[in-house]
């Protein structure tokens, strides 16, 4: 607000006076109150009333795509009618106890000593992230094949009318894969080839386990690269995962996502998902893929030579009979493969439902996020925790680190479950601006698995009547991406994105009751989950810990600015991501909050603002 000259012309005469011009939108918030500004005009220039306290201010990029939407801008502040006063040391110090000043740099991790058990666990998590990135690239290629090949329904109809029908629709011989002990000639798509739908590795597959909803087959190769395989020595493990699939995973898939066999009658009619385990897959993509599905299997061989014409899932096999949780052992394989199975089976469900309904695939980022939801549903069953139970670390991820620990007998035999979700989300929150829930920003980036999962988790917790109805509608809808999410919630994308961005900081924030109940994650206590990671693999429990994988108790560290004049440039803010500031200090005048373009002038049109008063 400022004094300006005003000239009035009337009846050919002029008069000059002064007046007060206010261009900012005045905002008055009590502690716990918030605003999510969903239009560019509202977000441009705002004035916080002279109330003191402190505010979390978040700028988010409401673009619906990632490419070309990095939106550089400047976040500016000024005291309206008074100069800025620096924050007191006590206020700034209290905030820095849980946050570092820069949201751009994040907290840089250091790593445990080579050879330690903690180093081995860190290596395992690094490998998981690399596997996720490689898996997403395969899914992208698989979707591209299906889009170029067209509907498999039409291709399968043509196959039925051709001589090719003698092979996939020959009744019992074609489905000998469901006969225990039978050896069936199958194909593994060659992931190292430019076109894995055309290039494949033929194998003999022995049926090792047959259940109500799944068949497990094993590559019969005895020697691979001059080393003996574990052929015929894993049946007890196959029985464990097969029974768990039938009793725990199948109900999740059918109740919460759809019918994994929606296309079965048009394929071989096997009536079951087929899981093929082979040590050959351990070596594909330099060992970077633990399990995968391909769209090619929903097409006849004439369209996709690699097709097995059914609902197939391919995965690595153990390579060592040694006990313990080192790479390649049966124990480690059993620990890691179980969440992979439900993740890949969810992809089979999506493929089948969308092929059967004649709709396009879901966008990759959302498809992978929803597969993480299948893992979460499985995890909550293992943990024994309910939806919206605000589950913390001790009841969940604590056991992901302790599959065989005398001090934690309740964790014995537990698989890796939610660790991957919170590990990747922790990394994203250390520096969210250059990343995006919409996909990878670099070759090794798989953070969007966790961010897209958390975005949908927040929406389910806030808007779903039941998880099953919400998730099933997402899978079976003809819509995709943001339009699909908006249709499920009935709310605009800009509003949901802003509230999600705030809630990543305000969830279980101590000492404040937020007026907007949507500023939290009812199903998970984010602060406790991250604090637990820091306690196990950081300095939170032991300040002298050599493990610094999770260096702070809470990774989201807004930049700190003081009431008055400030200017902070942000070079990159990717689509659907955000960056935050905490405004603190002694306020002596209304506070202007101004967004400008990188070189002055209007800011990028996709930028929006969210504000919550936290003190």
C-alpha cells in the first residue's frame, strides 16, 4: 500500500489530490489457518496482516505435464509501509532445529563404512532405486508397443480365425503349464534387445506349484554361464509365495484394483497368473530388473513373437543356497520378491482391464504410483495396521530393516514393504523443486514412484469412501492422469496439489491444530516414519553414528526468510512439484509476498501459492 496522486476530471475542470493505493490482496490468518490460491492472479501479490507469528509459504507448479514446465521465478517480500526487522536468534534457532536453511541443496547424505552391515543395507536400497528406474523404462517401452500395435482384442480375433489358433487355443495341451511337474516351452522377452516383443529366450519351464489363482514355473536350465543353477531346489519357497499370493495378494488385486484375468478368455484361458522365475533374468539389463510384465503377452504370436499369450510375470531366481540376507541367497530373494510380485500383478490387472475395456493405458507415473498402492495394501496386512491409523515407524518400516534380529522376533521373515516408499519420499523432500511426480528428470531418477504414491494416498485419505472403490475406479476409468484423479475426488487439480504440498510439512506438526483437516496424512505419520529412518541410519538416536543415509529427523527443510524485505530466486520448479519458505521474525508492518518472473515482470502462469500460519 502506498500514497499516490489522483487526478479527477469533471465538467472540463481538473482536481488533484492524494489517495492510498493497495494492489496486494490482504490476508489475515490465525494460527492453524491456511489458504491455497488456485489462480495465477490470486497468487501474484499478497499481503499478510500485521499479526506476527510465522508462516509456511509454498509455491507450487500446477502444470499438468512435466516437459517444458520448469518455471523459474523470484520469491520476494517487503514490509508494507515499514522496513524489515531481522528475526531474533531464538526464533530462527528453534526453526533450524528441525530444518536447514536451504530447500535447494537439501541435506547431503554421507554413507556407512564399506564392509559394514549398514553399508550392505545401503547398497540394497541403492539397487532398489536403480531397479525402479530400469523397470519404468521397460514399462514405457511396453506401453509404446501396445499403442503402436493397436487393440489386442482385434488381433486375437484375427488369430482365432487363422491357423495360428491351433497353438494357443488347443485346449489341455496348450494349458499343460497348469499341470504340476509338466515342462512347457515358454519364452522370456529379451530385455537386452532393442525390441523385446520380437526378441526372446526360449526356455523349458517346469511347473513347480499350482494354486487356485497362480501357477509358478521354473526355468529348467541346469548350467548358466558355466555355473550350476538351483533348478529343482526351490519348490518349498515357491510354495510359500504361491500360497501367499492366493490368500493375501489375490484378494487385494480383485477387491482394490480389478480382474487380473479380464482378458483370459481371449488369451489361452489358463485361468491363472503364470509366474516364471529364471536366473537368466538376473543377468538381463545388467541385473537391474527384479521382475517385469510386458504388454506383448496380451497379443498373438503373429503380432508379438515373444508372446506367451497369457497373463505372465517374469522374475529373478535365487543363485545361492547360502543362508542369510546377502545378494542372491534364498532368504534375501524371499524377502525382496514378495512385494515385487504384487507390484507386477497389479500391472497385469491394469493391462487386462484396460485392454478388455478398449481404453488407453494409464500415464506411466500414475500407473507406477498405483502399483506402489498394491504394495501398500499388502504391507498393511503384514503389519496388521488399518487404513487411516496414522501408522508410525515402529509398527511398519522398523521391521523392514530387521528380517532376522534376535531383539525383534516379531520381524522374523518379514519382506521389504514400505521401506521403498519412505526411502524415496525422504530423498525427494530433501530437494523437491527439480523433481516431479510426473516422471523421471534423469536416467537414474525413480523418485516419482514415491511422490505419485503419496499424492494418491493423500487423495484417498481425504476423499475416498472406501479405498477399494477409489482405486478400482481409477483402474477401470477411461480417463487417465490428472483428469482421472479429478474425476475420482471431484476437486480441481490446483487445489489438491497445493494442499498435498502443505501437508507434506504439516502432517503431525507438533503443537498446532490446523483448521483445514486435509493438511495431514491420516494413514501414515510422516514425521515419525522419517524420524525412525534417521534413528536407524542416521544421527537421531546416536549422534556418533557412522551411518548418515538419513541425516535429519525430517527431510523437508523450507528456506528461512525474515519479515521485511527479501528476494530469493528459484531456477527450476518442475511440474507438480513445489518449494517452500518459512517467514519468521518480528513483524512491524503488513508483509507483502510477491511472485515475479526470473527477470522481473509477471511470474510463470502455472505458479500457485499456498500459505499456512504455523505460529
